[in-house]
């Protein structure tokens, strides 16, 4: 019935999904049987997913992505999310605490921090 409403669309999506899984597996240098072994599935299941373009069961998406060295989003055809760099550890805690200060006190923190960061970013600091 779906083919009556969207002729060709569904088939092309399945073909892309099938070629994507095969391409990712080959890029990772894994045989079909090796991928199956790593995710604890029968190789016939992996072959079926590659040939049919069907999305694997949700319980195997994360193991497949890990074995292939990609994100689940990439496995499903989404673009790799851009990595957002944010401070970690004590620096993150400090920035979070400073962001909760009143605006006038945030300005004082910026007055100290900006010249320091600018000097070091330009290679002038030690």
C-alpha cells in the first residue's frame, strides 16, 4: 500500500540504508562474519540488514555503531554531529558558577579573564 502513495521513495531509502551499512562495515575493514561475531549476532542477520536495507533491531544499533567506529546517527544516515568543545573539570565548574553571578559580577570576571586569554591566545603570554 505504501508503494501506491510514494512510488520509488521507500525503495531508494532502503537501498541507501543497505549500501550505508555495507560501506561502513567495509570502511572499518570488517568482514560480514567478523561484524556479526563482534555484535553477537548470526552473520545471516547482518547479511539480511545489508541486502534489505532494513534497520537492525534497536538492541544491536549501539553494538554495531561501536564495532564500526561510528555514531548511531551515522549508522542511520544522519550527519556526524559537530563536536562542541566546552571546558571540563574545574574550569567547567567555575564557568557554571560564574554564569549564575549577577551581571555586574560577571563583568568583573570578564575584565580579569579576557586580557589573560587574549594575551595567551596571541602567543604573547607564557
